[in-house]
C-alpha cells in the first residue's frame, strides 16, 4: 500500500511541537497532515479533498477547536472529528459535542497507544459512515433520477426546468466547497414535482416567466407543500422534504434554518430557482444578480456574492460546445439549448433539458420532420471545462 492509499489524518494545534509530536506515532499507518490553526486546517482539507480523521486542540487563538470541528462537519461531514484538550471542562465538552458532534475526546498529554487506538477507531467510523452515505446517495439519488426521467415524459416543461436547476445548484455547491451534497441534488431534481398538481398552461407560464394572475400565484405557491406531502412518508428523504417545503418560507424563516444541510441547501436552491425565474423573464446575469442582492436578507448577502462570483462575467455559451445538430443525432449527456415544439405549438422539449436514455427512447416516437429539425445543443464532451453560465445562456 502506497502513502496515497493510506487513510488521511489531519492534526491541528497552535503549538507546533504538539502536532509534530503526534506525527511519529501515526505516519507508518496513516497519511498524516498538520496545521497550526483552524483556518489553516480548513485550507489543508480543501486542498486534499477531506480526511478520514481530524484531531484538533480545543484552545487555539482565533478559532477554537469546537468552532473548527463544526466547520469540518459542515464542509467534510464524513470526517471523524476528535478533540484534543488539556482542559476538558464542561463548557468545552458541551460546545464540542453539540456544535461539532465529535467522536472522541483525547486528553493532553495523550499516550501514543491511546492516540493510535482512537485514530484507528475513527478511521473505522469514517469507513462505516462513508459506505452508508455512498449506498444511501446512490440508491436514493438513482431512484429519484429514474423517477424524474419518467415524469419528464409526462410533463417535459416542469422536469426540463428541474434539470437546469439541478445542474446550476450542484455546480454552485461545488464552487462553495460542498462536493457531496446529495440532499441538495435530490431536492433540486424534485423541485418541480409539486407542479404535477398544476394545470399544464400554468406550468408553461412559470417556465417562460409570464406574469401570473392572483389565483395562479396562489396555486403555484402551494407546489412546495404538495411536494412535501408526496415525500414525507419516504424514509431518508426527510431533509429533502424540508428543503422543498422551505421554498415557500418567509425570508426570516429561511435564514433561521441554520448552516446544516437543510439550511444551506434551502438557501442555495431558493437562490438558484429565483435566478432561473429572472433569467426566464429575459434578464441577463448582471440584472438578475442586482435583483437578488436586493433580497439578500432571504439568502444571505454573502451567498449572493459567492453566486455572482461563481457566474463570472461571461453570458454567452463557450465556443466549441454549443452547436446545431439534427434532433435525431442527440446523444445522452447533451443539453438541448432551445425549445422544441410541434407544428401546433405544443412544447415537447424545453430548453435546458439534459438528454437521457429515457428521453432517447421517447424521441423515437417523434415524427420524421421533427427528428430532422436542427436544434442547438450544448455538448459537454466537446471540452473539459464547464462554464457556469452556459446552462442558462439561452434567453
């Protein structure tokens, strides 16, 4: 086994002699990294993509151990968190357990045998949690994706919209350093499921950004509650249902959800959906961001600025990726960049729909004229770089 195959362990303490003293006891069996502050520790974790175990001192200047491990829990939830402290007082213990959900307390000075045993148990805990999360994610997200693909056949407008929202939300989450955010991914895919209860003409008005009547706004506003009722009895989807329900929450209620998966996922999804709605009304990115900044109290001003940073200055598709092809030649993974309608004006394929195997099967039933129609597609396989604005570039 090479050093790259060893479980990664991060030791954080503001006293260099302490962290360096931990390394000799662990380096034979683990890939050991060190940091002298919570801020540096988070940087190290981001650079190496997480760790199996994070051991942190409690008393550090600037960011104490409980705060640091809380940040680790938010951005690297799979890491097993341990607190190393010379003063295991009640307040420190309560802060660490409640905020950071630590796995083990270690007292200074920590005997080598106790440290190794604790890290070994932490690595085993990390493996168990990671395996469970992987199975949960692959099973639930896979089932949801299949469900959405099937529903897209019955309601292409609503679920073409969810395809775009999911891509944008997950790309933005990765920009924020949240690589494995399956709750947000599932919520984004299911964000339009409540629209199944709405009339088809209302769904298309929502898609195109047309003004709604007072009655239509009431109907559309009830979609998140419909989604909650559909999902509330499905095990393991409680957080997803909460995220979807929060879309109809007040600004203050949304901000009070905290910084856990539900709170952060809710604000990201609300921000992306609102941005998508503004874009559907013909607003370019700069104008849409200006409107979103005026509602910073809803999502958090910092999140809006990070979103603006993520979008960047570009508003046009990247050359080499967007091209015209006959609809019959579309391949899985491509993104349709224009509406495709029948001669009677019925929307069959909404702009932003990601081509899936289910869609290709459905496409076989289109007429020959429609299959020969030239459509604009985004082909991600044409380049290794993905531009965030690309998925929303077509007004």
